[in-house]
């Protein structure tokens, strides 16, 4: 979906040329559907910078991605097209935005022995992802095999990231959970309110100190969206270890909980396009702001649900959002 008045949507158009890839076996892409841009906000409707879900004393902000049946991003929706529920109670959306804003991004790159022939295309995927960057974005790089290591702290230079990746070698086992832990810990140093991790890996964990349960709680509490590209061999192509078989479910659970997504890949030639698609998705999110009707500062986890109000004459749309947040503590 593209609004001609906005330069950034040109990226969406470029990525969506490969309609068959994102729409499954759809053949040629359907014509684009344009939604009329909304007018400039009035004084009563403040436009917010985009950020991941967070909660302060009174305000909760939720980033939302909307796609059509062909998995194309839908832009130009109005505040009235969204409803937000917290613990099944509808909330009043007081603030609304769909503007781009700088990101703090951590790239978690699998260098385990099984990556082997996949490393070249995986590096190309990171390069394509970085091409979608905002000049004010910042990045760090974690590489993992037997252990997880921060090889490049936060930098505004995409060249620094690619230079570090050029020295990566495939060896050892897969400390995926340790890499996620390290990435979330490093993200505490982020300068931007919007934060995301991009994981590129070909299997489950078999070398971490941290457990799935420990990471599950940490991911749930973190103010970070997680996107993952899982590089898997076709089912039945070879004997998989239990850890490898669990890889897709593990990455999906972490991504879904944070409002991100996992993209499963069998053909490594698809990696660069998928990585670029994730980069564009991060630039095409709405942010819904509301003051929770529950004013208790109890530190408890609150479940959030977003429902779409379908625009007339539009195909069925789908929304992705973070599942909840922790209320402020006393």
C-alpha cells in the first residue's frame, strides 16, 4: 500500500514487486489499493513519535502493523479504524501516529557450524536490511555459536556492522537464548524509544546457559520488538535434532509475544528480500496511545488486544501488535 505524498512508502512499492513471494502462490500481484491520506492533525489530536509499547504514569503506547491478504502493508488508516482492549476492557485511544522515527536495532547473527553455506546469503540479508535504515538509527551486532558475543556495540554506521560480519566464520553449536539475553541487556543502552531485535538463525538452541523459561519472562517484560528469520531445511530433508525441530516454535513464540514476526525460509536466495521486508515493516507501523482505565501501579502484566474496524470496500485486514505490558510499579 502506498501514499504518494510520503517518500518512505516508495520502499514498500519496491519490496512488493515480488508479490508472489509474500502472497504465497498468488501469481501476479493484485493492483495496489490506496487509502486517502488523513488531514493534518488538529490541536486535539497530538501526533506521537513512534515507539514500542511502553507505559509511564498515565500513557500506554502500542505499535501496530496492518497487512492485507497479500501481506502488503496498509497505510493511511485513521484512528477510528482501531479499537484497543486492556484485560478485555475497551480503552479510549487518545493519541495516534503513523510517522517514521529513529530506531535502536540489535542484529543477532548465527555463526554456528550448521550455518556453513548459508553465511553468504545471511550477510547479504543484513546488508539489505540496513539499506532501509533511517540516518538517525543506531545498531549493534551480536554473533553467536558456542557462546554469544557483542562484536559491535551501538553505532550509527551501517558500515561498521557489515565490516564485522565480513569476518564471521561458521563453527560450533548454537547459543540462541544467550544471544537474545545479551541483545536485550545491550538494548538498555539504546538512545531511541523504538527498539527491535533482528535474529538470523537456522535452528533451535543447544548451547545456552539461560533456559527458555527465563528468556520467556525477560522477553515479556522487555520493551523490544523481536523479528526473526529462521532458515530451515525442508521437512524430511534430513534427520533433525530435537533442538532444531523446536527452532521454529521457539522463534515464533518470542516474536509473536513482542508484536514482531518470524519469517521461515527454505531457499536462502530469499533471505535478502525478506530482510528488506522486515526493515520496511518497521517503518510502516501505527502507534496507538491511551490512558489505561486501570490506574493501579501494581507492576502486574496487562494483556492488550487490538481490533480493526474494516474500511469499506477493503479486503480483510490483519493487525500485529505486542500482547501486553507491565504496569508501573509503586
